[in-house]
C-alpha cells in the first residue's frame, strides 16, 4: 500500500507556492479501481493548486491552466516509488489521469453529447 500522504516538496527551485499534498492512503496502485481513484485525487489536487499558483508553477503559461495541471500531475506520479509508478500505469492509472474531466451537463440538456 502507499504512504498516507504524498508531498511534493518545492514545486520549483525558487517557487513561492506551497507544497502539493495528495492523500493516497489505503489505495493500492495495482488495482484498477484504486488507480482510477488515485488519478482523480491527483487531478483534483493539481487543478486546485494551479488555480491559485499557476503563475509561480508555470510562469510562461499563465493563460493556459492545462500546462500547469499536466506538470503537477506528472510530478506527483514521478514522486511515487518506482514499483508503485509501474503498478499505477499497468492498472490504467496514467490513462485515467490524462483523460479529460467530464463536461458538466447543462440543466435540461441530455447527458449524451
């Protein structure tokens, strides 16, 4: 099992942004359902951090939140122990991590696009 909380200390060498914390406690990266849950948690944490600290994390791409979010998602996965990275990828976690967020459905509109 993974450690309770994965912390990325120092987003960038000169960063003023706080550490990004992702609670992965109790999740087994080798299980597809757990890998998908890990991906959702990582994606949510990167989105929240980048919403506030995008200019610090990716100063050349302030108008493009996706650049910051991708960077932070990649850093979290690379911070995992090597064996957990492999298990996460093999269980479909990388695919789940890189898929787009579900689009919100407008009131009165069909959920089918």
